C-alpha cells in the first residue's frame, strides 16, 4: 500500500510543480527538456550492462519508444499549460479518464472482452467529460475561453489515451524481450532530444532565454518524474493492476482537486463536482 500512496504523491507533485513554475514566470520548454535529461541520466544507473542491452534492442521498439518520447514531451507541455489555465483538478481528471481509449484499443485490436460493468464505466466516463465541459460554460471566461477549454479537453483526453495505448502495445508484444528500464530510457532520451532541438531554435531566434532557475526546476521535476515510473512498476508487482490503477487514478484526482480548491482557490460548480464523482466511479468500473 505504501507504493500506491507514494505513486499518488509523486504524480501529484509533477502537476503541482508545473503549475508553480508557470506562475513564477518560468518558461515550460527548458524545464521539461532538462526534466527528461535528468530522467535519462538517473535511468542509466538502473540498467545493468547497458551496452549489451542496447546491442540487442529491436529497431521496431526504438521507433515505438521514439514515438512515445514525442508524445511525452508534447503532452507534458500541454498538461503544464492546462494545469495553469484550467486548474489542476480538472486537468488531472481529464487525463485519468482517458484510460477509456486503451480499454477500447485492447478490445478492438487485441480482442480483449469487455464486461457489462466496464461498458457502463465507459458510458459514465463520457458523461463525466460532458459535465466537466458544462462546468466551463457556467463560469465567466474571456472571449474564446470556452472554445480553448473544449480544445484542451479533447487534446488531453485523446493524447493521454494514445500514450497508454502505446504502452499497451509494448507490453503485449515486447515486454518479455525488452526491459521496462531500457524502453523508458529510450522514451526519456528522445523527449529530451526533441525538446533540445525546439529549445535551441527558439534561443537562436531570440524567443527564449534559458536561466539557471529553469535548469534547476527541470532537475527538480525530473527526479520525481523518473521515480514515479519506478514506483509504478514496483507497486504492480505487489498490488493487482485491477486494484492499483483505479485506486491510483481516483486518489490522484481527489488529492489534486482538493489542493486546487483549498490552495489555488479553484471554483467547483455543481457540474464539475458531478463530473468528478462520475469520473471516479467510471474509473473504478472500467478497471474492475
């Protein structure tokens, strides 16, 4: 159980750090890039006989990890933006109920059966998304704010769902032949490389300045980011996935919603509260 609690705290710290850095006026891109560099450096210490493992690393897995690296840095950046503009509770809820996509992917691609309870959970998850978007239209926003809210919802939902689908694909075809640590290092390295390219172009154009605060923030973000993956893998060795994932998702949603309400003074409407409750129930049913 301590692995589950630690996983929730580590995941929550990532979203909260991203919001704090944005509120302090720090640029997200260098923070996220140096975050992935830190993840990669720390990850090297967890792979024994790195050269041998790399020599037998399949090219197909490298392409898969590279795609995942692109997805990681893209949506980590968007999550940071959404947490700052739309709230940590809302952002976390949308990201967590996106697990309906890997569930559907597993059903139609791998022909994994869906139970009646899981189908009910899928329906409730879409109702939760509708309620959470209705909550946005009950709040006064600047011109174009409601459209931005809707776009963020769709992009976060689909993007995070695709990330989980890629992990499912890797688990199904390559889990027995490729270590999780090496695949994770592949993801982090590509994410850092892509981030560095964009960051360098922006620096050369004069659109971005990299200060020591951004570097330190990236390191501070990268350490819990890497260990959130390690704790996740350790927890799954002890706690069944059908118990671990719903408990982790619901715990994270509730924790960040409470922090958003009490610390950041984020507003909770009847629609958002109803959506939060439905999202928690849907996650539990889908994972049952």
